[in-house]
């Protein structure tokens, strides 16, 4: 049985020059991933695209998995920041307004480099590479917190199940629209129909 590839970094940059090297490597990783996909990506391709020696790459990243994991964490952090802002904003909104806000924010999160988002789905979920799955959990927690504050007005008996269903529905719709049908986002019909679907499920 082969050993699991290492997904942690060797060291963190401590100076501006080393940070520039890491940023160049991560930018190159994104370009190579989007051009060649995860399976055909290699550390040699990344080093060449970044204009960095392979030795310099290995000072910071022991494997392509470590490169992708670090890039993925940056991507997820951007998405998380949007959900954190929305958690505060929707707390006191009426149900219909809150659902619409969460749908729109989830779509916005999926519009952060959608091509890269699609490639991340090809990545095996090992070590730090599992972080991509945490995006869905952030959305579920946001929905659960809102529903918990409004439970007297809602039909579902289990708020945990309801949060899972609502978050999964929004994720599926947002993901599909951004990656496969972006034209559906411009006229607002998809958002309206998604909000209506969720409200019909939640309302008493």
C-alpha cells in the first residue's frame, strides 16, 4: 500500500521575497490546474509556469497535493468570508428576505473563479484537501442558525434535517447554474424559483 501524499507545507514564508515566491507558485498552480486538470498537473509544470526552480518549489511544498491544498484553502477562505458576512446580515430579516439573501450569497460564493471551483471537485479528499467539503458545512450552519431563531414559524419538525435539505438545495442550484448555466443567473428567474421552492418547504 502506497503512502499517502503529504498535503502540508514544508515551511511558511517569513520574508517578502519568499512570500512572492509562494504567491507565484500558487498562481501558477491555479493556471496549470485550469489548463491541464488535477491528474495531469505536476510540480515540474508549476515550477516552469511560475518561473521558479523545482528546488525552490520543494522548499515550501513537498508535493502537488500540498500546492493544491494551500490554493484550495485560499479559495475556501474567500467563500467563508462571504458566508460570515451574511450570517450577521440575515439574522433579523423576515424569512423570505433571508432565504433570498442566502441564495444570492451562495451563488456569489460560487462565482469566485468557477473554473477553479470545478477542478477542485476532481481532487481526492485526503488530508488538507478535505477542506473544500467544508464550504457546504458553512452554508448548512448559516441556515441552521437562522432557522433556529425562527423555528416557531416553520413547518419542519427537525431543524437539522431542514438545514441540510435547504443548504443542499441551494448548493446544488448555485453550483449547477454557475458552472453549467450562467445565463440563468442574469434574468433572476432561477433565484425566484429557488426561493419559492424553499419557502414552500419551510412555511407552516
